[in-house]
C-alpha cells in the first residue's frame, strides 16, 4: 500500500480545489498511489488524522468540488514551528504518515505553507523518513517568488477588474459625480490592486489612480493630483491596496485598531476610508464612495478565469508527477514562455525559493509619479484574467 | 414628423439600458415613431435639450448598450416640483417637446420617477398638450406597487445570493470560524436582503439571519439568538438590509452621520457595522467580518439574470405599445401568472398607483421570530434570479 495525502492551507481562492482535484484525477489515470487521502483543515486536521479517501467521491462530486470556490477540504492558519522547538509535532506527523502508508504529502498554499513543505522535507531527509513532501502554490496575492503567477490570482484579477469596470460605469451616471474608491486585498504586494489596469473603457483604463504597498504614499502629491483630476473631470476613480503605506512604513489604515493573525501579520482594513478622509480633509469634495471588495475577490468563482482554473488543475498534476519521480521539498510552478499566444510550461523549484519570501510588483511597471500602472504591464495581466465583459454607454461623460 | 423621447432616472441597474433598447427595437420594427430620441441625464438633460437620435447607433452599439450595466444614457436625481410651484419648468418642457415633434415621452425609473410621469401627464391633460407621458419601471429595490417585480431586481437578487453563497463558503474554512455579516441595499423595503434566501447549500439556506427594515429590530432577542447559534455552530452568517430599524424607527446605522439626497431620503450605510458592534458588546466573539455589497449589487451585469434582461426589454416594448395606443400617465408592468412554469403577462397601470408609494416585503413571508424568511417565499424569488451556481465542499463544517 502506497498512499498520498493532500491538504489545503491559508486563505481560500476560487481555484484551490481545482489543484486537489487535478492531482486526484492525474493519479486516477496513472495509478501511482493506491489512495489519494484528503486532509481536512490543513496540517491541523492531519495532526488529528482527520482525512478521507477521495475515491469515496462520485465523479459528479469530484467535478463539483473542482468548480467550487474556497477551501473545500477546509483550511488552517497553523504555522509549524521549527523541528528544534517542537520535535514532538514532527514525530507525530511522520508517525501518522507511516501508519497510513503515506508515501507523499502535498500541501496547497502560499509562502507560509511552502515554509511547512521546506521544514517537513528537510526533517524527513535529516531523520531518514522515506516520505516525499511537495508543495502546490496557491494565493490570490500573486506574491510567490519564481512562479510567473499564482493559481487563484487570475480569477481574483478578473473579479477585481470586472467590479472596477462595473462600478466605474455606476459612478459616472450623474452630471455631478464624485470620487469613487475601491479597496483591494494586498498587504505586502500590490498585484491585486494593479490588476485593476484590466478595467478599460473606450480604450482607456478606468482607474485614475492605482495605489500599491510598494510605492511610499506621498499624501501631499496625492491630494494635489486628486484635486487637479477632479477639477478637470468632475470625477475621480481610485483603486487602493489595503497595504498602502506612508514613507515611514505606517499603513494608511493604521488609525484603525490593528490585530495580528497567527502568522504575525497585521490584519488590515480601511485604506479606502483613510483615503476618503484625506480627500475630505483637503476640501476636494464630500461626494466620496468607498467599496471594499473584501473576501469576494478571492471566492467569486462565478467570475472564474478559465485559464486559472485549468492551470490550477495542471499544477496538481505536476506535483503528483514530481512525487512520482521521487522529488521532495519542491513546489510545482509555471513559467511563462510567451504573452501572445499565451504559453506556460509546468516545472518545479525548491520550496526554499518560495518559503517566507514575497514577490513585489515590479517598480518598472509603475508610472513615474507612483500613482498608476504603465500600459506595458497589461500584457502580463491580460492572459491571466481571460475574457472580460465589453460595455458601451452613450452619455458624454464617458468620452473623457 | 412624430418622435418619441426616452430618458433614465435614479440609481443605475444592470438592465435599465435593456428597457431603452427594447423600446428602440420595437419602434424599429413597427415604425410608430419617426425617431426615438434619447435624453441624456434624465429630465435634467431633457430641460437642456441634450438628446440624440438612437438610429445614429450601429446595430453592434445597440446590442452593446443592451448588455451594459448602469444608466447608459446618464441619470439624474432631479425631482420635478409641482406645476403650481414651478410652472415655468413645465412650460419649458412642453415647448421642447413641441419643437422636437415629441409625441411621447418615456421615463425609466422608480417610484420618484413615476411621480414625474404622473405630474407631466396630468399637466398635459389639463393644459391641452397632445403629448403622451408613460413610464417604464426600474429599481433594484423591487419596491414598486402593482408590478410583480421590478426590472433590475432579478439581477441584483442573483448577484446578492451568489455573493452570499460564495462568501458563506469562504467564511467556513477554519475549525475556528467567526461571524460573517453582509449588508445589502434597501432603505425602506427588505427585498434585496430577502433575496439572500436564494443562497442555499446542501439543501438549506446559508443565512442564519436575514434582517429587514420592515421588522422592528429587537436587539436583546437578536443578541440572544446570535449567541445561541454561535455556541451551537461556531459560525453565524447574517444578512442585513441597510435600512434595519429599531422599534422607535431609528436606523441601526444612525450612529453614523446622516446626510440626505435631493429626494429627502436619508443616505444610509453602516447597518453591518452597527450589528458588529452589538455582537461585540454582547461578548459573543471578536471574529466578525462585515461585507457591504454597495453599488456592485445594482451594476454587476456580469452576473445578470437572463429573465431580468429579457423582461426589461419587453417592458420597453410594452411602453411603446401603450403610447402607440394613445395611452398616457401609465406605467408598463408585469403580472405573474404562475411560478412553475414561470409565466408573466405584460400590461399597464396608472402612474398614480406607483408614484411615491412603497411595496414592502410581505409580513407573512417573515419567520415568527422576525429573523429570517420563510421557505415559502422561495418560489417568488427563484424564477427572477434564474440559474444559480452549484457548489460542493467536503469539510465537515458544511454538514451542519
């Protein structure tokens, strides 16, 4: 008996289940493992031996799971301590692996989860356990090193850009329009906010401003440019990442009470309202709306990117093939060959290259004033989101 | 030369343009009017003679306009005063109608806009102007009298229910889950919040609570029931209308600064945060997320209800036929014949039956404790939203 175990960790995405199903279906085809076990609630559930055999699912259930958002196996935010600190936990895990004939463990997650892959695979090697530990990438934040883009990001980008386009049209219907602010996720990296560059109307980008955590926020310059834009167009559309920071590193949202999650990250929220307060304080207008996309950007499967869905499944398959080839401590990744026609290759990298690291939005794609994204970034985003809605309105404010 | 004029008023919807296009295409077929003129920014633009001939649009542009959310002709929140107060405005309007050979004016809007239809048609009759004034209904709020449901509502309901279902799945992934609150639009009537009853999982409704403006909010009973539900399930999902009120009529959101729009309506926001504060004050949990769907619920055409889109076009056609038959002071409406198979008839009612009136959510569809919607309301909602996504997850918290 030679089984494998797959589990999900961290925040949900629209396509995290597609990776688990991709792995399961690839194994069904090549029969490398006798059973694909699914661990519930990530490493937390694995430690409780809370898992089940995926072959218990009907074909219809498997297909429904593939096309369901959010972590269908449950998730956790449990950070495995170093094996020198909590050796018992490692011993317990490998005892569980042994008793359930688990030859390979796959962890689907972001840079924290790939740290778990790194630690477990190192521990296995050091202690002579013949168990392969490999990772499958996942995060809407798109902030993993090495990989061209992360599964989950394309769907989030499509949802954000679609919502920006639709709320842009909504914000322009009166003769006397105000300022509209959309806040996206993105604590450290601005990829999600930047994906708003996909929202285009009449050949131009909807957002007048796209604010990223990577660009220190110059409040005076921002207020001056908002004022100028509002005076010219009687309307301003602003996209802001939740993680926008002042030059001293303080989050704009820092006036809000901050708590910390179990990974020690500050829990943010409120950058949009902070920007609203700045605009009001500068006397520009009081007609300001703030929209926080909140969790919808990571779970809105109804607007899934087909490319993202397909790639997520293929990354599950790639991880299975890595394990079958005897690899351990690796993460399945994709590398872009070309933008148009869009082409990626599926390969792998050491988990150490991804664990705990952050891939920031490239400085060369930010406009010189720091307030927007250059046109040349579009070719990166376009294939990831796939087909966007096309709209047409007549009233003259759209000819700006 | 015999022309007609169509304009849009009030808040945008996903399908308001489909009504204008439905009217235009019906006229293209029957040739009743020489030109269909489109007024920009509602009655405000009409008073500026800001309109254009819709036949200037290519077939492709017409089809794009039909499938574009938000008021594609621009909108306004201009309330026409009584003709005894501002006779000049009425004289100016009918002079414009006369100079542009406008035989019929169509106003697409909610209960405020239908008040304009009522006033203008009465003024025309009293002053011997041979101009027909008719209305086409529109509002995501679904709060118009007589009509079975309003164009725009079905798409909003589908978007809300889809977002509730997806954020419900998102809110359940951990072993230690918190409380999730979604705030919908709905100042006076709870139809939008109630449409969350369409979000179902494993044969049951996702929302543990659906709070409507029509049901006086019993804070103590609410806190007790939230506590009980959270202790039982370690998770509570709450949908709240922005207009939820205390028994004395105060909005829960009233602690927030209130402004008023030009119709004298209080501009609300913050019921979700008010509920969060109540839950915290009762020491139930601090793990609470609030999601305000904001303008997305009225402009998310990417999740349009096909039924809603089709009916909106047919109501435009119905209004054209009313005018062609010499009617004035009417509003095109639809009457439901049956739920299953779903069947509606297109007819009309006097604008006076709709103007300034509000259709509240029926008390008999509210559960006895006032905290949810009865199952029997489902058959009303199901055909309006159309096909909802179907999802499947495995982790045990979904078997609750």
